């Protein structure tokens, strides 16, 4: 917000933010400041280790058998009202972290193996301001003979796509002083980098859970 105010969008804006003189672009960037995009990866509170298929259950079987919940949420739908519709694009990938140990048991190297394809959720639920994706995460394991452990974590890339009469806008929007424009360079999720314009990731947009 400090950057927005210092940019003097409606005053004598500096050369580095002249693009904000376009009212639509300025409104887009302002929405980006208040979008409040968050990603949380938590244990599914509806998970049942020994879930059984029962049509009388209110919670679907596919939800109850998934131990991991990834929730992607934003304030955008509430901010926009009837100005346009918002879709959520999400790409979640299960990555393996392999840690190798010396004979004395000290870790000395960790290798990350990330798949090239999006993981398919066991179930998903769409709400007015969020998308919930349900997955099963393998347990960590250690191989005594090869002195290594395998752990798993989820990498997430997500974007909110606003459709209005003026066209499409993608969130998270670039920072106020970043002149980046959406194009081919940002059309696909990049799992080699974080904190990129137009794509939220599980680290930069991690939801803080109040204890």
C-alpha cells in the first residue's frame, strides 16, 4: 500500500509508473493490493483413515479418504461484486525430497524431484471465495541399507482470472512498481521459481495460521 500511495497514481506519477495513468490498469493494480490471495496446505480435518463407502454420508467418500487439503482463497469475489466473474486455475505437484546420510548418520545432501505433470486431486470443492483440493500424501520413509530418507511436500501454483467486459485480468497482479504485463512468458506455471507476477505459490502466499 505504501508503494501505491508513493506512486502518486492520480498526481504527478514518476516515469517508472506512467502505466498507472491508464484508469483500467490503475484499478487492476489497486485490486491486486487488496486481493488477499492465500494458499494453505494442511491435514484434511475430514480425513478418516478407515473410511468406508456409505451413500448416507454427507461428506463424499473421496473427501474422507484424502489426508491432505490444499485451499486457495482470495478476497477478490467479495471485492468485485457484479463487476465480473472469477475463475481459479491451480497446478499442484507432489515433490519428493530425498535426503542422504553418512555412515555416522549425519545428513549431507538433499535432492528434490519434482514431477512434470499436474497431480489430479481425489476431490475438489469450489466456494464463492476459495477452491479446496483434496489429495493423499505418501508417508515419509527411511531405507537403512541405502542411508537415505524420502519425504514429500506439495508445490502449488495458482492464479485468479477475472473476466470483465474489458477483457481478462490475472491475479496476483504485479507489484505497483513492476511494469510487467501478462503474456506468453507468464502463460504457464513455473515450478523453478517463486514470487512471480500472475502466479501465487505456496511459499510467497502461504496463509499464516494464528495459534
